């Protein structure tokens, strides 16, 4: 068994993939493998891997399996003692895999660990987060989390109040870069494939805690992450105004997550919270900002669609979404 298996799931990732793979080629750790799972890209991503990086194991799917299912496929052939999840729009310094391996070997109580995510200009990205909750949803939705990021209460979800250079135990870390103990995955599995996109790593971290392990944040591993690169290539879908998530997909996964971990009533409350917020926003903007009002009304409708399609968070709609 080798030290690390690096999993990269791609979907129309050609513009950024080379930088990611080149950063892996110069790692100081030599005992690792790379497995790329391409979800039926239309931009030649699979061909780039096949011709320019022949040392990489490639799965070229004929349909979009989603993030979780694709990673699960990579796990079936992985030989590493640890699994590193890496987004194709991320670039890591040369010593990152070595650091990640040493951290996990030293801290046997840790099931999963992440690093400090930053944008291409060095800007901070949420890297160590609190589990979603009705309160956290309200703070983000209301804008109070953005308005008071240094408040321990208002900035609780993204832990924006915390010193980013302080390593600590956290609820969950994003899947843009994360290292997971392989022996633990044998026990709890990797991803719940019902989550086609979004919330997979949150669900995984909850299962890691249930198994008696911790999730850790180590800021000495710095990852440059573009963010949302694959989402931008999906056509004819509504995007959230606050980010690059596909709104309907986010809602489906949100309902699946809350129904799984908090039950039917909680799922209804989360749905009702955002719908009520946007109904009020639509009423307020009806005359002064018709475009914003229309956006809010559309979000209200999308919540109804997501609720029906998931049967209130009970089932995942037929995939690919």
C-alpha cells in the first residue's frame, strides 16, 4: 500500500486542470498516486489527462456521476493509506502532501483534515466551518454573517471570527482539499451518493464524528482555490446571487441533508425560512427593484420544486441532476 491516493473529479475543467496536475507532479512526497474521474466533460478534459499525464489513472465516464459517486468510484481502485480529495481548480505547494501525511500519522484521533483555502490573489476562503443549522442558515440568509464577520456569534458558520493561522478541531472542512484516513472509510464508506453535488463532505464529516474520530484544520497547508469553476459550465440553470452554486441542486442537497440528520420538521423549517425571507424581499422590491423581486419569487418556486422532487428530502431525484 502506498501513502496517498489523490482523487480529482473533473467536469469541463480543462482551463484549470493543468495547473492542478502540474502542482502534483512536483510534490516532495513521492509515494502517492493520482486518480482522475472525468464526468463526461465536453471540453477535452479526459484527453488532456490521457495524453499529457499518462502516469495518472483515468476514469472517463460517459455520463455525469456527480461529485460523490465519482469519488466513490476512485475509491474502488485506490491503493493509498490515505485519500486526498482535490478539486481540479486547486493548486497546492510542493510540500502539501508531505505535510498532510505527517499530520495524519501524528494525530491518530483525526479522521479527516483540511488546510487553509485562499483565492488566486491570496484572499481568504472559508476553510473550517460549523455544521449547518437553522440558526446558521438565518444568519447567512439575513446578511448578518457578512456584515459582522468578526463576531463570534454572527460569524459562527464560516468561523470568520477565528485566527486563520490557528489549527483546531472543527465541524467540517470543504472538499476542495481534504485528507481522509482510508481505514476509516472501510468502516463508514466515503460519500453518500444521493448527494449529487453539495453537502457530501458535510455528511461525511458527521459520519466521521459518529465513528469516534475528529475533523481538523491545519493552516500550514495552503491551497489556492479558484472555486465554482465546473459549476460555471452548466447551462440553463439558476445561480444563487451570493455565489456560484446551482440553486436548485443546492436546495435538493440541503433537503437531503436536513432530512437525514434532523428529520422532516426541521427540513420544513429550513425551506420555510428561505421562502419567507424571499417572499418579504419580493414584496419590498416589487416597485423599486423588479429584477430582484423576480429573482426572489423564482427562488420561492424552486424551493417548492426541490421539495417535490426529493419528497421532502427523503429521496434523491434520478441522476444525473
